C-alpha cells in the first residue's frame, strides 16, 4: 500500500471512530461509549464549562450522567476533519445540539486495531461556518 | 535509557513546549508564537467562542490579531498535565486571564527535535479546581 493510500485510509478510520462516538452519544448508549475510550492510555475530557476530568473513572461517570438523562437533546456532528500522525489522530468538528453549536476536539489513540478516544473537549461556538450552515446534515438526508 | 525515563523526559519536554507557548502568549510575541507551530503537519485552532481555524495562515493571522492588542490581559497557565504517545503529545491545562478561567487542550507534534503545536482549543470553565485555586501560580512566587 502506498503512503498516500495509507494516509487516506487512516483518515477514513478516524472519521469512522468519530462517527461511532457521536452515535453512542446520540443513542445514549453508555456501554458503547465506554468501549470507545482508551484503556492503555490515560484519558481526559473537558465538557463545556466543566473542569477537566483526568481519570477514566471520572470520564465514564460523566458520560453515564450525561447519557442517563432521558431529556438530553440529540447531538449531530458536522464538518469533521481528521489528521493521523502515527498512533495518534485528531478530529475537529462541530456539534449541533438543538440551537446550540459547539466546536470540538477529539483525540484518538490506536490500541490494537481500533482508534479509541484519549481526549475530548467541546466548547461554545458562535455559529456553524457558512459552508456548513446552508447544508442539511447527512443524518437528515432521506 | 529505560522506557520509564524516556516517558518522563518526553513529558518534561512537552511541558517545556507548553510553557514556551504561554510565554509567547503572555509577552505578545507573534514571531515566537509562529515558531512554536508545526510546519510539516496541518494545524487547527479553536479560540474561545470562535469557529475552528483550519489552516496555518488563518491560525497565525488570529494570533497576530490577539497578540497585537496592547490591552490584552496577561495569561497564566495553571496545572498542566502532559501525555506523549510516539510523535504526538497532549497537554491539558487551565488558562487564567484576569478573573476568567479557561480549560485548554494543546496538541503537539514532534518535528525534528522540537515539540510544535498542531492544535489548540480553549473554552470557558466554571472555576479552577480546588487544589489549584488555593495555590499561588509559579509566576507569582518571589
């Protein structure tokens, strides 16, 4: 496999892992969320407005609380962009939660043959960029 | 060098690179800031409330605007924690800007013998954690 093809494949695998994260989030599936986070690397998480969570137990407890709320609005990932460097990958994207837009950073680490999350940060963003605001998200396409 | 020593050294080098970032920020040194960002890897940056900047030109233009403001308050980095995985490193920390606290993620990539920034995100945080709030930052110690 040539280097260029390998880079494209890793980006595709990272975007797939990023989709799995938002699918677990949207479907409020705490077990799926747990399986998506690294076990051999220390993990950290910065939810909007929160202090930084710096242990896997704290991060998973936060997700169980967030996903356990039956009134939690759905979340849609928009405009993800991925870059892979060796065993670490970064995906930046937007999160649309009702009328709220967040900008997010998701850092993944390769463990075995999977890209797993080692860090997530989301924070408030003024609005979606114009090139995304006019489009229907993939999830809405019939 | 044993693996454990190597890991500790990489963490120390990452924390040093993170300090250099906040020193450039505090001293409003746009040239130093430019030198701290990767050139062989695509870079991204999410300033608080901003849309994601996705090119080196956009990122540097943002720093020139931010650092060029002579009334910009000083920034102090608190509680940095680093993890290195191969050629990529992550530092999470708090940024104290006057009465405002931000939580930040800084992703570094090794280029040559330097750790350079490939991504930065900072967003509002409720307050410093208790274990940091009671301490004087290193910069204030006489």
